[in-house]
C-alpha cells in the first residue's frame, strides 16, 4: 500500500539519478519514546520547531540528483498524509511517497519488499536514512566519496567514547583509503570507537542482491525446535511453518547485510566530524533539539527568535506562541504553536509543546512540557544537565536509574509552587506535591 501526493513528472529519470529512502518504523516500536509517542509518532515529533523527519528531508533536498523520496514504515497511511502534503509544497523538487509495510519487515526487509518502486527509473544510487538520527547529514559528501571510489556502499560514521561504542554498530576501517575492513553490530567487547550513524548510500546494483542473499541464507538455515516426548526426554525436529516464514522476512541492514558487505573491497566509510546522536528515548529529544538549534544559529536561520536581554540564542518561538517580554528563554529552547509563557518565567534547554502554558515566575530546565500541559506559578520543573558527549539520557540517583530529562506527557498539570525533578509523567496527571526521580503513571 502506498500514499502519494500527486507530483509533476520530471524529464530526468534515467541513469545518474539518486533516490532516497527514510525508514520511519511503526507504531509497535518507539516504546522508548513514550510518553511522547503515545500522542505523536516519533518521526513527526517536533524538534527545533520541525518534525524529526523534516530535518532528514531538508538534507535530502540539498542533493541535486535526488528527485524521489520514499518513507517506508508500517504506520497507517493517514499518519503521514498531512505531513507529506505540506512537504510537497515546501520541497517542490522532491516527489515524496509513503510505502506501508504489511508487517514489520526490518530495516532491509522493507527496502526489499518495495524494491520495484525504488528501482523504477533505474537510479544509480540509493540513500537510506534512519529517521531517528540527529546530524548534519553530509549526503553530498558521501555521494562524492562513492563516485571517487566507485563504491558499492558508503556508511556514515562518527567517533564516540570507548564505553559508548559497544552500544552501536562498530566499524573497523583503513585510515588511508577509508575502506571498511570489518563491521560488527553491538559487539560484546571493544573493537573500534568509529560507529555506524544510521545513514547509508548504496549502489542500486548491489543493495538488493545483497538483501536477497541474506534472505536466502535465512531461509536455508534450518530451525530446531524442542518438545517433550513420552519418556520425558527433549527431542529435536525440523519445522517449517508460516510463523517461521514471517521471521525469515525480517531482515536488518545492521545485523544481516553490513557485515557481509565489509568482505567487499568497495565498502567505504565517510567519517563526520560534525554533531550526531540518536533520538531513541523521549529524553534524547532535548540534546537533539539543542544540536539542531545550534546548527540553525550557525547557518543564520531566520526561523530563530532575535537575541535580546531575555532571549539567549538559539531560541525557536512559533509565530502563534505568546511569550511575555519579561520571560527569559534560552539557550536551546523551542516553543510550539499557541504555547503561552507568562511574566518572569525562566525556560532553558527545553521543549515547550503546542498549547502548553507556563505560568508566571515558574522555572523550566532540561524538560519537555507536553501538549496542553500547565506549569503553575512559582513551580519548578527540571531535569539534570548532561555532558554534550554523552549518548545516554539516564542517570543513577540513590542507586536507581532514572531519566535525566523531566517529561510531562499530554495535558499534565503541575500545581503552583510544586517542584518536579527527573520525572517522567504520563498523560493527564495532576501533580500536587513535590516529586523527584519517579515515573508517574
């Protein structure tokens, strides 16, 4: 099934063209993004004033050879309809289509399922982007490297600390040629601090045969199942049923494809020195918001509020939001549509969502204030500052792992003079007492 906004046909559809695919996942995933994903699919959650997926599209729009973009996932078509309609106006040179999987097929399985649509027009290269990535997306540079090296694949990589590296796919590369020598997804021991950023460029001639080979390996591999026989001994036998066939269709780029591609002499890594992080948990939206706002500031974006005595840049304020002149905002603050921030309020390193209300003389730090939520007068809602280099948004308090970012879900209310610290609050809750280091359900 697919959702497509009608788009003017272009004449240039032959060789040399590049296509892009953004993997958006589905409703059964994104549980780590709760409580925010209870109301908005993660790819459409607004960071720095725009949906997460908009930042991907903006980068794709800067690659001249890309004219078609596919969003692949298993959300209902209606989820992306309005976004695609708006994006078709904002990105007139891109034909944007949503292709819906009939079930979760994995990062490579979805690509393979829609291979005919992706290969239509015979593109030479295919970009594949995970939607939950925050970075500067150096796509033109990756394409240039692919052309210089005649590469079958280019992966975007970045350096992280040795402790963090094993949480990601790790890349061993030749420092001179930039060729990938070895790839391991979440290794048990340290092999490299160069990690997979979740952005790829594939030769169209190589991508789908590689996935087909992985599917064949999966299908050919027999599965052993155990049962209790009458004499209470475990016996094994071969099974082949519909459930197993479904499992065979779940193919992942990271675990099933990239390791084998490293055996090729034409697999390269483009190492970015710019910012990068994943947007996995709800709390990780705060550092992502800061990174995108800083990028907008560096590029001179007119979306940002003008600096003043009470605006410490970068700050994004939606045109329909109301901010009292004596309220102090920034740095790294996004204020959504129709939000109100009253006199004397202080907001720093936070996201204030649509229709939220922050009453006078309250303080919001390192927090996400949910849709239509209310922070009372003289209240304090705060998280804990995290190092810029950290890829984690949880901390240990009193021997318990808690969220470093405070998150209020939809339509929560914090009473006057109440303090909320390092808490995750599910939607429709009213807080009438001070709380710290809790999940409020």
